C-alpha cells in the first residue's frame, strides 16, 4: 500500500522527503555499512537534494545511481546527472572526491549500448536500498512510459526508444529493479499533478503503480482531486 505524506507546499514536502531519505540512509548504513540509492532527474527534486546535501551523513558509504538518463552528450544541460551534480553532489561538504561512488549512466553511448553497460553495474550489486523517483503527468516514472515496450523488458536496465518526451532514446532502470528496491519514494507537487494522483489512488494500471508500495511526499495542491 502507498503511504501519503502531505505537506502545505513543495518546500515543506521537499524538506519532509529529505528527512525521510536521511533516516533511511542512516538505517541502511547502520545495518550493512553501505547504501545504494537511485536518484531522479527533473526539476522537482532540486530543493530536496540540496537539503539532503546539508545533512551530516557518512557520505563515503553511499553509492549513487540514476533512475534514468537521457541520451544526450556528456555535460548536456538536460541530462539528469548535470542536475544532480548541481543540486547534490557538488554541495556535499567535507568530501573532495566522491567520483568513485557516483555511478552515472553512459547514455551518450545510445540507448542500447548505454543500457548494456549500466546493466553490468546494477547486476553487480545486491539491489537498491532506496529508489527516489519522479513521476510525470501521464504516470510514468524513471523513463518507463505508459504503453512503451520497455515496460515488458525484465532486464535490470533497459533501453527506451520512442519516448513521448524528448529525447526519443533513453536508458532506464526496469520495473523489476525498482520493484526489488527496499524503499521507494516519490516527491511531486502542484495542481497539474492532481488528476494523475487521483488516478493513482484509484489503482489505475500506470507505470508508477507497477513498482510496489511507495512513500509519497506531496503538497496539498497535488491532492486537490
């Protein structure tokens, strides 16, 4: 069952999500001395990630992955890893080099080769401890879009073609990988998400509803329906 954490606005929802992330990371490291976490792209997570960066966490015991990546050249302003460097990794204090713990998707190789390379990495770990995800107005998560063939690909990392949003080609963690994560959370907000949130709560067969129980961090506007 989904769990719903409702805040007044996006700022408060972002802070609540950062608190949740910090708690789960610490619990994971206490249990097994390492934490594997996947992160979303887009603009919504920016404040949450900057709040997370301010926390006193054992950063060198955290390994970071991406839920998906767009097939653009390295450094392209619309790549998800560019947003993550700006809002999280570059803000972590007291750690000069975390590069060996930041695992970007080589999507510049194209969807097929990028997925193959990232699959080897994901298959080498026991699984994700935390999957922090985004969610679009059509109910997609990562780059798993309604009706797309990637939904039926059972490999750990999948190539995505014919995306309804640019670019056409992407690399994404699969439904199976997200299902296998110990914890899943989504941060979303705004009245534009109210309709899809209502459909999710009704149990509609959307990609976001195919990955198991989620901790949702939303604002009041998103719950308006």
